[in-house]
C-alpha cells in the first residue's frame, strides 16, 4: 500500500490528502506499519517475556523502508525525496514502538 501510494504522481493525489499536513500522514501510516511489522515478527504463540529485540527490529525495518520509499519517490514524476518525510516515517515507527511497550507493561508474563 505504501509503495503504491508513493508511486502516484503528485498531481493525481486526492484533494483530501492535499489538505492534511503530509508529515501527519507519513507518521500515521508508518505508525500502523510499525505495529504490523512488530506483529509479524513477534512470536505471540510463545510464553516469552517482553523482549526489546523485536521492538528494535520493527523500528529498524520501518526506518529502512521509510528511507527506501523516499529514494523510490525520486523516480516518480512530480515527487521528490524529502528528509523531513523520512523523519516523520521514523517518528511513526518510534511511536508504534512506544505504544507496544506501554501496552506490554499491562500484560503479566506467564510462568
């Protein structure tokens, strides 16, 4: 979905997207992406206690994809790579990690 959306030339973006701050859209999209990445790699079928390596791996994946997405946009007509967009993507991943961490504090490990 992210790749497809970033492949659309800027002139064809829906009008609602043009009226919302694009940094909020970036952070929100990559927030959801971060949670999905975490859920994809976290072995929820085990009884392990919370482990930072899954959070770190999800954050790294989000940051790398955000940077690669900005590079991809350099090939799309009307789009340009933007460091601020990559930063907003990274912030979304970090906020997802913070949310996951806070929610994990509410769960008690199974012994």
